[in-house]
C-alpha cells in the first residue's frame, strides 16, 4: 500500500479525543468509502464499514475493531488567564511540560503550551518528584481578559506535535495509539480488493476506548458478528522497558493469549503467521487485554475474540513511536485470515 504513510500522517494531524472523534472519523470515512460496500455510524459515533463477502446469504461476519479516539486534556478551571486541566484518558503527565497543544475553543483553535512553574514557586513539597496536572498550566499567550472571552471550562485540548518520519521506517507522533491500527486495517481493506472472501467483514473505527472501551462493545452488540478481532498497540521494548510485558520494535506483531482470547482463534492466527512467514511474538494477557477485545468478547451472548498488537514506544505521550513494517504486517495477516475463512468456520471452533 503505497499511500499508507500519507494517510497515517493525516490521522496524526487531527484531534479526535474520546467522545469527540469526528475529526479523525471524517478522514477514515473518506479513505474507507472506496474500499467497502456500506458505511454508517453507530449511536456512539463509531464508524462501521461493511465489505460484503461472496458466500451464500445469510453470511457469517467478522468484526475488526481499531479505536480511533485519542487521549488529551480538558479545561477544568481558568485562573488569571492560565488553563488548569484534567486528563481525557490515561495521559502520562511526566512528559507534558513543554508540549505544544491546541485548545479547541468555540471561536477557533488556540495554540498553547503546557508549562511548569519554577520549582521555587511551587507549594512546599510539590517539587519533589514528578508534578501532577494540578501544578501544570496551559499558556495560550493571551491576556486574562482575552482568555476569559475565548476559552470556557470544558474546552478540549489536544497535542500539537506533528508526525515525524525517522530513520528505519519509524514514525513518531501523537495518537499512534491507536491510529496505527486504523492504518493496519486500511492496509487489509486495500489487499482485499483483489482477494475473494466468503465472509462479510465489518471494519470498525471505534470510539471511547481510552475511557472504557465503550464504542466497540456497542458496535458488536448492534452488528452481532460471528467473530471479532481487536487490533491495538502494545508496549515496545525501550529504555527501562525490557520485561516480559514488552516486545521488540519492528520485529513483528504480537498475538494475544489469555482469557480475553479464544484459544482456537489464537491457534489459527499463529498457524497462518507461520505459513506466511510473518514474524510475531506471543503476548501473554493473564487477565484482560486492556483493549476493545474486552467488550467485544462480552457483547450479546459472547463473541469469540482475538487481539493483535503493534509494538509502540512511549505510549500515552505526545511522541509515540512505531514502525511502518509492523503496521503492514498486521494488515497483511488480517487480509489473509479473512481470505482463508471457510463458510463453515464457525462450526469448527472448539475450546482447546
């Protein structure tokens, strides 16, 4: 897919915080429409794109969920022209000072920066260790009177760090969690243009994953698929992150394994990755997966679910980092899995 990078970079230039995903949804809808048969939105704003299979009706269906929402900040109070904020999703406060941001005010976006007061100006004891959001402010450069006129409590604030192409086909930017997975699903949809598949496929860009995996669960309930796959990022190895919960960057995707994962689906994906010589690492998920897979699995009467991961460094910061080849590997594996689904696959599923 030659246009993977421009599309993904475009996704990293818009906001789309949890509950307010429309800026990202519009870009994804425009990219997916030529690749599918139907597009519509759920009541929670998740984007549903149907690519029909060639099998006899009623056809089984596969739902692939990739959440499009992003973490960020929300204005909770304004004091002397400075904005005090709360996190939307799990923001890593340690790296916020100095981060460029956009304040999404009613009259238009305002550039700002997250600022940290000098240590000697902080309350006693507050400068010991990392600061909390309570002591950080967003400075727009406007006078207190201008801020009062233009900014309201409840205005959203998104990161304004542009995507950066780095050496080794590495991309750096905000919101790669989880728009990297949206890109991977787009790769799969492109590959399916020349590949026959018996099953219907629901490509879903889900909402509000960062605040409780809400959009995927409601989409699964509404669409009632036969199987589901959640695609998300996972922790890549890096400085101070080399334990069993981290995975090599650029060395392949991860295959989830644990209570959130149907073992038969795990085995099928593992066998297919081996056959295609797509590198992977098994990702132990001893409790929940921490992904849309949690709500997909429990929708309606229960849906056999698989979780695929894309290793990513510096998660929940404005400078997340992934490799393009891992995104492409996930997209190819998804397309090949879809193409290989037999019409009677559901009848073959057993608990191992």
